[in-house]
């Protein structure tokens, strides 16, 4: 679109060159020019979306934002940019439910507050909010949003696929972690590997491996529940272990985030606000004690513009930032009202009962200037969203992308878009499924925001491995990436030249939504466990200590009774979550083990256990 300055200059030239134009009054000329500018701006918009470029805005940001068409009947009304005292008392009125009383609760950081209505709103009504301060995206101190017709979603118990079940540990029968097959593990890395095995016939749950791919920790989830996004983050200044758990079905989930300390104790739970349930695709902690999460909410929606039923169902992708301690919602963004249906690369359902998941958001990151970076698989687009106004600043990829893509820079069905190198480049996992490319890639792109150009920095593959769903790509030093190959159940460390430095896979039927390599030092609250069986003149001893990162060797203690235990032979090397070793039986009816560090220091000791007769069968 021609800039306003250029249009003004053209008008001045016309006045100077044409006497008849000079006779036109200046007010009339300016009115005509304003009309032309308005028509040009209107033509540049999407058919059902706001302007493509967000402009700087002042005032208090409000959530749900002005014009939101699908807010929850149980929504809070959150304000950011002023203290609770500066906000005063909001006046809230529903077009069907009338005035709403409530209380204004300050946000923990003192930079906002949430109005908690005393009763819910009604589906389909318009809610008008009046505040004592100007509101971003509104004319003055008053704005409105609409309550959506939210539809209930029921997810049944998940069922494992495949037939391979790992046997339980003999020293800890409640644990039966799926086996990890390591194809390559170069020495050197001491960082942990974090995955979330799921969907297999056996146990699912968060899992930590050592640098060689041996299991260090595993927590089985209740039957029917799944795990996603296991990683190390920081909460209140300390490293923590986080993951999502809940039920999944149809490509989305309903559950909650878990934050655990280095002793594997749950110290916080992250739940969605406003009556929603958190989806499995994102759990990103910030340095402010908040968490960014995703929500998939089916709503009644007109699918006619894309050839679907008028009384159809669309899945609204909702981004929330919630304060972990208080549960207050500090931000809420809805895809419906911002991303038009026509951007989707998926056809709508023909039936009014079919859900149209037109966007399928799968990651949220925070940019250097505070904007939200949202990856959407079913539009093959990465969106930069202004966090205050909710407007889309730019689109990368997809049907309506704002960037010229250099050779090899296009991507499809992507996951895990992240800013790296202080916002100079971004990484993502390019699934390129549905016949786009013969293999998936982990890629890094350099963005020239001024010229709107995207250039491929690197693309790393794993042969012809093609992940139809899921995946992650984390940049490491020297341009290497640690890659989770999603639905393939493979996770790898790939050097900048494409060489595999580490490569492992889960059993058939299992996969992991993402995979990470990160520093982690865990020390469980439990003691080591031990079990022993007698077979002739030998004792077979099994020992484990679920979650400890420091144990490198085991010292066996045995004797005729618990009070007469003595060390047996030399310490044995730790070989995995459960180490099996053999000692001479002699007069040894009771055994115990001591966990040793690399320096030989005793870390902990198990309780004495009586030796069982015969070899116990696997259960």
C-alpha cells in the first residue's frame, strides 16, 4: 500500500500542475484523501481478521481483549499495565445477564489485577467493561467482548498400542520403564536426556536418561494418562523438572502441568484459568513466576466461509499466561477473531458435528520485545503476536506469509518454533509431512524483520526419517541440535555437519512429544532398593535408586542377619536404573546395598532385605 506521505506529495504536485485542482477547497481535498486512505486500509485487511501489522498501543491491556468472540462464561477479566489501586473498580455488564458484581484481585507483581465476577456470564451475550483508564485496542475506557458457545469435550482413557511391555524391576516392582535402544552414544556429554514415553502398551511417564541413554529416573503415570514436554526449566530462581500430564485424544489433551524440585517432589501444579483445561502442547515457565500454556476449546462457529456447515464447530486455540502460585490469568489470546479460517490448509468437516481444528497451535515462545511467537501446524505458519493488543505483527510461512523465503527456508506442519541467538534467528522442527518432503528436518532460520526475508541457516536430517506428528529441535553449541523426532520415537544429537553424535529410540508403539538434553542433578527422598534371590551357590542381587544422578557404583553388604552385614568384594559399576550383579551365597541370608559417588563417598544405603529362594519370575 502506498504510504500516506507519498499520497500527500502526489496531491500537492497535482495542485501545483493543474489550476482546476487548485480551485478545490483544501478541506474538501483532505476529506477525499482521508476517504482514499480508509478504503486502501480496508482493502488490505483479511476478510475476517484485524490489520496485519500491529501498531504501538498505550493504555491498559485487557484480557479477554476487545472484540474477542469466544470468551469463556467463567472468564476472569484481567488488566495489565497499572496497579489495582490505579485501575479502580471496573463496571461489568452482560447484554443478557445484566450487571456483574465481583472483586478485583491484584496480580503478584503489582502490575495488574483480575476482576473475578461473582457469577458466570451467558453464552452468546456481549460483555461491556468500563474502566477508569484507557484500554488498549478500545476507544477510551470502554470495550466489549463476546461470550462463546463453548462445547463440552470428553476424552476417554487412552489405550496403549503395540504389544511390547517391559518387565518390572525386581528391586522396584512398581516400575516398568520402556526399554531405550541406543544406536550411538559418543562419550563426553554429562547432561541428562529428558523424554516422555507414551502411547505404548506398557507404562507411560516422564523419564530421564544419562548421557549414554541409560535410564536414571522414571515416574509411571496412572493408567490412561499420558505425558508430554518433559524438560528442565527454572522456577523462582531454581532449576525444576516440568511436564504435562493428562488424557489425550484426537490430537489434543486435557490435563495440567507439574513442577517438581530436584528431589522429585511436586511443588506446584499449573492449571488453565477461566474454566478451561490445559492442553498438552506447551508448558513454558517465565522468569516472572508465570507459565505459558495452550488450550484447545471447541466452540459453535460458522464454517460457511470455507465451505463447511453454518452451524459448525471450530476449535479455538487459546494462549494463556497464568501466575503459577495464584492461578490468576495475566494474558489470554484467542485464535478465532485473529486468524481467519481460510488460512488453514485443512478442509472443514461436512457434518455439523465434526470439529474443525483449523489452526492446531503447538508452541508458544516469548520474543526479545515480549511478543508471543506461536507455531500453528495446520496453517504451516509461525505468528508473531503483540501481547498487549493481541494483533498479529507478522506471519512466517503459510498462505499469507509476510516474508520472502529463501532457498530451503519453507516449512510445513512444523512444531516447536523458538527464538535463539538473542532473537536473531529461530529454530523449529519441520515435519514436512503429507508428502511435502521425503524427510523431516530440524532447521534454523535467520529473519530480516526490516526487509521481511527469511534465510535458511542450517537444516539437519536423520536419513529419510519422516515424523508425521510432534517433534522438537533445540540449538546447542557450535550449531548442533538435539532433536526429538516426534511420532517416530527417535531422539538424536546431530552435529552441525549432520553427523549423529547420539541416537536412540523407544520401543515400537511408543513415542515422545519432545526430547531435550539439559543439565540436571536429582536426589530422591527415597532410599535405594534391593532384592536378591538364591540360585545354588550364588546370589543374584538387583538394586536401583530411582532418580539419583550421582550414584556411579554399588557396594553390596551381606550376612546371616541385618545386624551382621559386611561388605562383599569390590564395588560394582552402576549400569542403569536397575543394576544386576552376582555374589557368592555362603552364609548370606540378608543383603543391603550402599550407593557410592564417583569419589567413593557413600550417598545412601538401602534397608536390609532377606534373600528369596529361587529365581523370581518377571511380572
